[in-house]
C-alpha cells in the first residue's frame, strides 16, 4: 500500500512512472487537495518507478492538466516519459536483491517541492526526507520562474548548463571522474539524505525488507 498526503498549501497532482518491464502502478496521475490523503492498495511487490509532485497546475478539458512544474504531457493521467524537470523524485525498486526494497529521494532532476518517504511495517527501514524549500534558496541561474515571477523549480546544474561535467557523461561518465560540484553541494547542504548528482549513492540509497508499505508526504 502506498499512502500519499499533501501538506502543501496548494493542490498537488502526483505523477507516477513505472520502469519498463515492471508491473504497472494502479495510477499514473491523480489530484491531491491540501490536507488530503490518497491510498493505493495492491502495488506489486516487484514494482519499480518514480513518483513526483506536479505544482502550479490548471485543469483543462476532461483529463487535461497543464502544470508549470513537473508537467507530463498536459494530462492528469498519461503514458510516456517522466515529468518535465525540475522536479523532486521519489524513486523505488521493490523486491530487489537480498529481498530488499530500494528507495531514495532525488534532486538529480532538480527540485520543485519538499518530499518525504516513510516506510511502514518493514524491517531495517529509514524515513528519508528532503524537507527544505530549495526554491526559496535557489541560485538565480538555476531558478525556473512562473508568470508571476515566483520560483516554481530549481534546476540541477546538468539541466541548466548541459555539460558533460555537470551531467556525469562522456569523459565524466564514471564515479571517479564525476564528483560533487558547487551546485550539487548546494543541493546536498539543503537535503543531506537526497541524491544531489548521479553518483551520490553512498549517502542517498536506502533499503527496507520487502513487504512493507510506504507513506509519501509532500511538504512534510
């Protein structure tokens, strides 16, 4: 069971993307009003994918949804690639090696809302959170602005500058060549438990014995 709660002051529209070859999650997107909860039962014990918040959204035609942050094709429910970055990700691989679930919060695609993952009922589990409002502290060169001038997301350096060094690719495509830089250190200082760049595995991947449930809280 996955339980979602919205502690933000605005309506959140979570998006869900399932990894190729894995059983589908019960939904690909839904609405979550401030203070509301949504529960999805029967998630496969081998599900793997990512979940992210869509913010600053305007519903359109039936099934339509346009979001300034985390949009995925202009639809409430959809089938395709993940949300438009920058967006905070909750990533899961259930039923992984050693009979464990693997999960993390990631800012590798940037940040758009604080997020918490709280396992319930498993063994050896850790609650993982990125509780800081990174948008409020975002460097101007990384900030994504809405029409009213407010910051709706904070881009990663890879997204902002698209260089091999910032994106850990090409000559920088191995852990020994791609280390934390100025901007990933900024994200890490804000959210120490979250991924800040591609090879930030040591302090950002968490495990839990397969069989528990998960609570995901937006704006914890």
